[in-house]
C-alpha cells in the first residue's frame, strides 16, 4: 500500500493564466464566475510509484467568506472544459 499526497504546483491570478494550461483560466471565469484578479492555488496528487495511475488536481481560492475548491480527476495539463463544468455541477449537488 502506498499513499498519495497533495503537492503545491503554483498560485496565479486568473488574469495571468496558468503555465501548464492555456485555457483553464478562461473556463474558470466562465463556469465559476470568478473575478479575473482571483488568486487560484493549484495542487495535484503526487505518488512516488511510477506505475500509479492516479491523476487529480485541486484548485483553491478565497471568496472573502472562506476558501472554495474544485477537484478534477485528470492531470493538470489534460483538463478539459467539460471537466470544469462537471466538477462544478458535482460540487453543487454535494
């Protein structure tokens, strides 16, 4: 048995975009209605085993009333527009 830990990747304002994904910031604004100056902290699951298929990303931001997050079950470079939409829809249900 092995463990998975969240590793910090970067923190960027939406208006700056992300070094690993050219469209993610646009999709976050579209589906989450976040202001362009919102600071997003990006974490991803890291595993020490090369053959471990786990890929997951967590995005965190402060709303002024606390921190909110969105989790996507895909590697940060592979996130699709649909992933952001579905993660937001799932968040509303939960």
